[in-house]
């Protein structure tokens, strides 16, 4: 379980510390407030525990700065400066939490020149399964992508190659446990079928036949992606899911299903990091969560000095500042003003 992250002059952040829920972490904030950057840093730290890659290399491939000069990830300012991040996690069986830290300067050009400290060896001795779902769908673009990515230098952040690797994992041996079967059944009813793969191409198989993912609506593809990750055992107790804007191209009717699945994953022992700009998605979490569910709402915002801060709350109603509520309130005010024809002005 990821417990917290500390960032100092890294990408958009001047100085920020965020503590996380062991269950669901929901992030809101205006565009440019650092939600995706936060997720990518934590995901990179999680991934190296399984892939055994060097932390600096993974961070560089996940962010893909210009010229792959990792020093460009240090927050921009005139002259020489340095930056860092530290991710802390709790590992079952270990008495104390462990942390890994990456430090670099804005003059650092190669990942090998960045400094890694903390319990790096212990970190990699205790792998954690993690998956990052980016905004762009990749299942429809899967055929040939892995071989092209491995053989050629193409300008794609590594999260896109990683998610394709995750969906091509084989099924777990043995019968499907009851919890996963319940989730798969919910998704199959919503999609009216299940997902199959043939020669690196995905299809939705239903009573009507097999429909390739390139012909499916984006919202159904999202459900299909969840189905595959649950079916192949990527999302099990102890794993971590990062999902950037799950509401993208998703009909509000399907948000109820997606949130139901995500809450159930949390109850299975999956830690989740979700970013959103959607009021309906947030309210679904607020309405569906039980008192025993571990849910934390985080608001990223810029202060008067233009530095990014984070405020965290256990309930949606307490969440402040709330850019989503503010925007909706503004719409209501404008609608009232329009309906009144300017009276009182």
C-alpha cells in the first residue's frame, strides 16, 4: 500500500506532501494542477518493484521529457536548481514502512546520473502489481503496438505500452473466485458480452457474434478493459490501480457500474488512485460507498503564490476547494439570471 508522497521542485510541484487512503483516493483539481504527474510518479515507483527497472529510467520513460533529458522534470526556474520525490509504502510482513527517493538537478541529462536513495533494494525485493489506465484507449490499437514499441523509438509515454502488456497477460490458473466472478458478471451484463483476444486483436463476444474493439463505443471499451484486468488477475488483493479520468467518453448511465466495480475492488484489497473532472462520477462514489469503505477525496489547487497544494477529506461534502462544484454553481447562477431576464441587475 502506498502511504504518502513527498515532492520538492519536481515537475509542477514546488513542495508537496500527500498522505493516501489504503482504499480509494479520488483527486480533483483544475487543469494543470498536477493530477496526472502525481499518478505517474507513484506508478513509476510501483512498477520498478515488479519490472526491476531502474527508477530514473522508468520515470524518464513514463514522462518522456524532450530529448529524454530527465533534468527537464525539475521545476523550471532561472539558474541551477534540484528536485526530488520520495514515495513511501507499507509492505505486509515488514515492521516499518519503506521509501524510495529520486533526486536530480536541472542539468541532469541522463537517468544514470540521477541519485536514488532510501530502501531501494528492499523495495524491489517486495514486488507490487500495479496498472495505470491512461485517458487514451489502447486496446483498439493493440495489434502490433508492442513489437513496434520494442523495436523502434516511437514517441509514446511508457504507460501506453505498459497497459497493453497488462491486458495480454494470460488468465489465472484454477477456478475464478466468487468475488471476481461477481464483478465479471456485472461487467458482462453491462457490455452484453465478454472480451476475447485473437492475434493481439480484441473482440467483444456476445450472442450476436464477435465485434472488434475498433467498432465498439469508447465507453464499452472501458468496461472491457476492466473486465480483462479483473479476469486475468492483474487486479487482486494488494495490487494498485491508477486511472486517469475514467469518465472520458463514458455515458453517465455507465458511471454507476464503473463506480460499483471500483468500490468492490477496494473491498477486495486493491488500492485505487482516480482523477476526475466529473460531478456525476464523484457523486456516485459518495452515494455508493459504505461507512466501512476507505475513501479519501483530495483537492489539488494553486495558492496565492501559484504553488500547488492538496487538501484531503473523508467526505465529498467537506471537499474544499472544489473546482467542480464551483463550476456547476456558476452554471446555476447564469441559468437563473437568464430565466429572470436580467431582473435585479
